[in-house]
C-alpha cells in the first residue's frame, strides 16, 4: 500500500464530487455533525447505530454490513472516500472496518472535515439519493483485528502501541479531554506498551505527516519491525488511525487494531496494569 | 455556574464537582468583543505541548474540555486566521472560563 492508494486530498475530493463510482462517506464521533452540513453528495454512517451491534458489544455481522451498504447505495467496486471530524478518528475507524469486511478501494480524505472547513470549502445540508445496491462483504479479516487474549499474550513479546494522549496513558486522565472523565475502568496502560500518541502522526490541520517523518516516529520508540504489532486506544478509533499509518502509509505487515482497547482491558479482572509515563515490565 | 451549558457538550448527567472543566468562546477580531466563530477548532495541549483533545466550536463559538488539574494550552485554529495559543490553569471542581480572540 501507499499514500497514493489510500489517501486523497481535499482538492481531489472537490474535483470528484460528481464522478461516478466515487462514494463520499462521513463518519463522526458527533453523529449530528453531518446533519448540520456535509460535503455535497456525501452519505452518512453512524458509528454507534450503523456499525455497532445494538445488543452485543461487537460490530455488525457480515449480513448486517451487506444490508447497510446495499441500503445506502454503495457497490463493491465503488471507491469509498471516508472523512469525518476529530482529525478523521472515526473515518479511520470506518476505513479499517471497510477493510475488515474486504472492501478493496477505500481512501481517507487527508485532514478530514477539519481541513475541509479550514479551507473554507463548501458544505451543504442537502441529502443525496442513491440507488440501492446488492453489496457482498467478505468474512471478517482476522489478520487486522486483535482480541483481548491476544493482547494479554502480547505483553513483553509483541509491539504494543498505545496511541492515547500521554495523560491517558499515564493514568492521569481516563478519556480524551473533550469527554467527562468519570469512567468505570481502571486508569493506566498495558505493561510494555509504548505511548505514541495518534496526534504525532498528524499536523495541526489534521493532514498526515510525510512518510519520512512517520518512519522516524516509530523508529524513535524502538519498534521492532520483525515483531507483530497491536495498536490500541480507548475504544479503537484513534488506534485505527495509527493502524492506517502503519499498514497503509508505511506498508508495515502484521499490524492489528484492538478495538476493545482500554475500555475492555481496563475492566478485565486480574490483568497487569502500569501507571505513569514509562512502559513498565511484563512482570509488573 | 452561569454559562456552564454553553459549550459543545451538555453537562446533563456530568458530575461537575469531579471534573476540571475548561470552557469558553472563540471570537473574531474587534477590541470591543467581536463575532463568535462557529467553525473554529480548539486543541487542548498538555504541559509538555502534546495534543490531548480537540473540539470544534458550537454555533455560538463555544467549546468545553474535561481536563485534569494543572496547566494547559489551548491552540485555536480558525479559517483565514493564524493559530492562537492561550494558557489556562484547570482545577477539579471548578470551571476555567477562557475567551479566545482570533485575527480579523
């Protein structure tokens, strides 16, 4: 993979608003953002209702995903361009999710909604209409999704990268600071996980840093390229962005996203937890 | 708690006594006030300058963070304006009110 295959600029999107076979999709943490204004022609996916099972704590299954995309008018051979607020956190999550179900041509709008707005580009509240399709998804690609037992087994043996802010990693905050801090789970991080905040991948305007800067970022923290990597954050959306950088921009192999992330790990009984700014040791 | 519900996120159900709230409004230009900026982005940076959170401003230019005790920096990005950094101190159980002025 490479930047050319997985990332498009705001200008490219503006130039392709009416191109057949290009479907623009907005996914936001604030699920009302789309309703206030979105890129012309863009459809909305709601990560809380469309992409999550409403009973179990899990994703929608293959049949539900197929029904969702068919109903929204997305075809298997469409180029899906994702964007959203929060520096594309949830758009990156959706990108990873589309890859999980085998969609071949997915791209992120570099800088997301923020870059689009800071460029003073047009937003509309007009709702697009798309013909229904018959979307066929693949089985989930288990090579990019980590579950808790793998994560516990990875302590001290694999690259564990915790992409939350330094204060969340150290246990001084329990959630990103735009959310209330009262949470049920314990604070801290998985012992031996290194802290590379997602934000170090991006410029202030939300666009990704250059490949050279990104390579240096992961070299600095001593990433062992011979080892498999698991990325995590609080609920798996910021770590999707880091998964995107490692897998799609830098072409690293064997990188998984742990979508259970800290809300699951920090609630597990009997697992080790490290506090403070240092990774800690496997026998903590 | 005048103005406590003005930010982007409702305080309904939030135990404010246990939160270190930083909130305020982004205004554009003008020594005597200025216009609220609805499409600005406010970034919360920790004491080392590292990103901690970011919110877009509401229709009335308001924003809110739930930080921790200590010193923080707000970096405000708005269309057609230079970024503005504002230092702020937060403490649990109180609301730090900040007004940010960006270039005209």
